[in-house]
């Protein structure tokens, strides 16, 4: 006879299998119903909010469920993002009348359930008002990383300049993904964030144990915002002892750099860190100053592949750079010639030279370029 | 003799139960990981990465050999992937058809004297082409050298610090790169590779290079493979990834840090399983050098690929896979129960060897010896039947767990599709499983018919699955 324990095990396995089959089918059916229900509810809310906005009438006796229902919040947030001017202000009034933002804030401050508070915070990003700034700032110390990121997004949308140093401080202690999302939010703040960012970078860069990554990140943010007000700070950072900061500053100056940045970037072309040289060449290409062409051309013989490529690409856009690229074709350095030839081909100089030579108007430089390309093929 | 038969029968049944229990543990671990991933996807602002200048740029490298039928559609579909900064590098690996001509015509390619870095050794390069259109496309035309060689040439031409290795006959989900690169952005210092979730496209509807709707394939052989993919990619890899013990990143979707790839010498030439070989080499290198690293998996980074629709093609594929595994078992014997290699050496690689490499042999011997043992009275038929049923039920539980976990992706909207898969859960043990066991045993035995690559006929992306009308 078979041991009773075997039979029990078999029965148990069979029961679990049957249970999983039922669970699977139930999930499938429930999922279908929930999706259908969500769709219908969302459509109703979009219609209701649309009606209120078009008539400019706030509800006198709104259903209590509205202020708690995430689908209603989504509909209101969508309208708020779509509309401008008086219509947008009307949506803000609607949010206030129904107490939606306060409800969401209360839910976001609760610890459980996590999904519900995170849902509330996602809506708050678009619906919070300035009176919620303090509460949102307190959420920057939350244990949940998603809560912190969404709090920063909400603060950034409110243009809360006071929170910028706290966010950067926080970025020194959190994971790179979270720091990057917070950085994205700060970029969305735009020019108002430049001053606190700049001050923080200057302070932090002078501290003995400054966070290398976060200062570099902040410098990049200054570049992404693209305000010339950040230029003095970035130029100072370009001469720091920390290579990562110099790289970030050179990259940022590409976006913010005015004529005043040309000379510091020119000096950076001689930096002993190859990444700084490569970035500086790229940054200078955007400024199109013919005085730097010779300095950039010298990088065509740099020991690092990336520096040569960036220098060649930069010379393609600097006035007078193409002539230097053609001259490099006949030079003794094979790497410089390769980089120059590639850039001349992809920038269209090769095509133009072909047309000129075909029309009998070709120069010696054109003929050299054509001969080089033909030779390499 | 009778003692031996009884003992061996119990060993085989015990082995089978152990195998299923390991899979069950992996499924439970994967469930926890998938729950965490779901929270991140819902609230982690992954979509922010699409507009972020901080997203790390990626080079998508695509080897192409005689892909004339679908190369243009495949590359067009890849250009539509949502990611802030990426380039596509295609290597025409000495195709004998008009693959290159089609690329030149469709993307207005012009030859450029592109100075390639020779970081990885490859067959001679004939020419490099760039597109005149506003898309970042580079085509490297080279002499034939095989898939690994073509990938290495594309890696040499790649400009960005991360390369995504894929195939020319797959359909990359629009958000796959964002999901995979999110894992990189989480920890750029340590992440050297990210694997993606491969799903069979057979039976799905494809329109203009996009998946319109996912349905369960028509034939049992395709459904069986779908179930296998779900067990591997949904109910197993997330758990391995959580303990940094992924033994394999599939060739159809693998993102690697370029410098890490170059450091281990890129893809190995002439290997039947170059993806397995590369993943294990990365583990071994970083473990031996005691460098911090992680190789992770992103279940939401989905790539759709065609699975063999016929028995003959499936047979060739399975033999090739098992031969690749055999070579890897030989090459990485030093990793087997090697504490220096961490969780890979102590858990995932031994599990791969014991439950993947040896499984067909043990199972095949079981099919011969257990009936003999029952017929000679060495073991009680009731005992065998009950143990066999328990093992089957645990196997079914694993498959069902994979199906339940797959629900989070919501691909099969119609409950009837799930019913079709449920049927396969129970019938796969009545012939299909035994068939693949036999092919893998054949691979171990060797012989001329097991030495072929067995490429599938190229149909092109629009013909993968069902083309929408």
C-alpha cells in the first residue's frame, strides 16, 4: 500500500493546482471587469469636469466620492494641464471647493497603504497649491523613495525655490536613479532654480568632503536650464581640482556659454583630463568663434580617440575649421587624417567639393579631399 | 539488480521533484521581485527618463546576415523605439543576398571613411555607411565572420558607452530601452549588463512594425514554447537577477556596458551559445578581479521574437542550445560550486548544470529504467504513480504561477487565450516534453545531424505573427 503521507502530498498538490487554475481565471475575469468599470468612470468624470469648465459653474452639492476618487483627480489634473488662463483658474477653484488637494495631502502623509499614498502624491504633483509647500517639504525626509521623488516634482511645479538646497542635500544621500529624477524636476523649474543651484554649488565645492557626483549633477543642471547667470560659477568649476566637476562644467557651458566662456574653455582644451578636453572642444563648437579653430585643430592629434573625434566634429562647425580639417588630411598623423576625413564626409564638405570639381570650380583643397576619400575607399 | 533498479527509480523521481521544487522557489522569489518592480513602474517616474538629458545614451547593435526579407522593416521599427538618445549600428556580415543594397536604398546610406576603433578583433571591414536621413544609423559592411564577429564589429563602431545587442528579426517594444536603462541608471557604477524579456510573437498581430494585439499562437508546439518562455523569463530570471546570479542574458536583448564587453574580449567566435558564454565570462572576470558589478534583468523590457513553428526547426534550435550549454559547462567548470564566484558559482551555475545540462540525461534514463523496475517488481507501481503525479502537479503549479505572474503585463486580454494556455500546462507532459528531452540527449550524443546551426527561414517583421489587415 502507498504511504498515507504520499496520498496527502498528492491531494495537497492537486488542490493547489486546482486553486491556481481558479485564481488565474478569476484574475482574468476580474481584470476585464475592472478595466471596463475604470473606463466608464473616467469617461463620466471627463464629461462632468468638461461641463463644469465650459459653463464656468462650480457644483453646489458635489457627490462626496469626487474628492476621494483617483479617477476624478486624474480627470481634473488632465484639464488643469490642458487649460490656461481663466479656465485653469476655474479648475483650481474646483480643486479648492472639493478639498481635493487637502484630501490628497492627508492621504500622502499617512504611512499605509503605500500604493494609495503614492497614488495621492502622483495627483498632488499637478493639483497641490502653495499652501501645501511646507507639507511637501516635510515629505522629503520620507523613507519611501517614490514619495520623495513625487514630493520634489510637486515642489518643482510650484516653483518652490526654498526647497532646492534641501533637494540637493538629499541627492547626496540617495540612489542615482532617484537623484536623476529629482534633477529632472529641478530642470522643469527653469530659471528660478538657477540662483539657489548656483549658491549651493559654490558652497559645496568649497567644502572639504563635498559630494563629487552631486556637485557635478548640479553643474549639469545649470547647463540644462541654460541661463547665463550660472556662467561665473561654471567657469570657476572649470578650474577646480576635481576632474568630474571640470567635465560637468565644460558640458554645461555648451548650453549656457556666452563669449565670456570662450577663453576658459580654450584653456580647458589643454586640461590633462581627456574628458575635459573632449567636452571643451564640443562646447566651443557651439560658440562658432573662429579664434579657437587653431587650438581645437591641435586636438586632432590628441592621444585619445574621443578627443580627436570631438575636435574634428567641432571643427566642422567652427568658421575656418574645414580648411584645417583638409590640411590635416595631408598631415603626418594618420589618426588626425581619419578623424578629419570622416567629419568632412558626414558634414557634407565632400559632397560640395564633388560638385565644385565637376563644375570646373574646384580648389586644390577640394581635389585633395576627393583624392583622399577615393584612396580610402 | 532489483536493489539497483529501485534505487535508481527513486533517484530519478527524487531528482525530478527537486528540480520542480527549485523552480517553485524561483517562481516565489520572482513574484516578490515583480511586485517591487510593479511599484517602481507605477510610481518611479520611469517615463521621466524619456525627456531626460541625464539618460545614458545607447548604441543598438544589430548583426545581419541574409536578412533581405525583413531588414528594412526591422530597422524602421527600431528607429521608433522611445528613448532620448540612441543610435543603431547594423553590421552586414557578408550577406550573399541584397541586404546591404536594401539598406542603402531605404535609408539613403552614403559611404564614409569612418575611423573604427579596433577594440575587438573582427573580419576585415569593407566599408562604413551613414544615413543621410535625420536618423542615427551606421551600417558596417564586412566580410562574413558569423554572428559574434558581426556584433563585435558593430561594437567597434558604436559611439555610446552602452550597447544593446539584438537581432535583425525581432520586434523591440517601444518602451523596452527605457525600462532596461532604468536598471542602469539605478546604479551606473556597478551595472555592467541588463537582460530583457523575450516573448514569442507567433500568433500576435503586427502592424507597421508595431505589435497591435497579443494572442496565444495557433499550434500546440508554439504554445508549449510560449509557456516555456514565461517560466524562464517571468518565473525564474527575476529571482536570479535579485541575487546577482543571472547565468544567461538572451541574445535577442542584452544591454552591456561597452568597456566591460571590450575588457572580456566581446562575443566569442564560433560558439553555439555566445550569449551564455558572454554572460558567464563577465561574471567570471568581475568575480576573479574582485570588482563590484551587477548583471540584472528587466521584465518590462520586452522584445518579441518568432519561435520555431515546426517540429523540425524546433529540433535544430534545441540541439543547438544544448550544444551551446555543453560547451559552456566545459568552459566554466571552474565556476561550478566555486565560492569565489558568489551566488553564480554556488547557486545559479550549479543549478544550470544539474537541472538544465543533466536533466535530459536523467529523465531519459528514467523513462527506460522506471518501467523496467515496475515490471520486475523492484518498485511498487503505486509508489511510482503517486510520486510521478506529485512531480507533475508541482510542475503544473510552476507553470500556473508563471501564468499568474504574467497577468501583470496584461497581454492576453481575452480569458479564452488563458484557457488555451491552461490546456498546454497539462498536456505538455504527454509527449512534448519527452520530445525535447530526446533532442537534447541527441545533442549530448553528438553526430553529424547535431552539428548544424539550423537557421529559421527569414520572413520579416510584418510576417512575424499575423499581419494586420
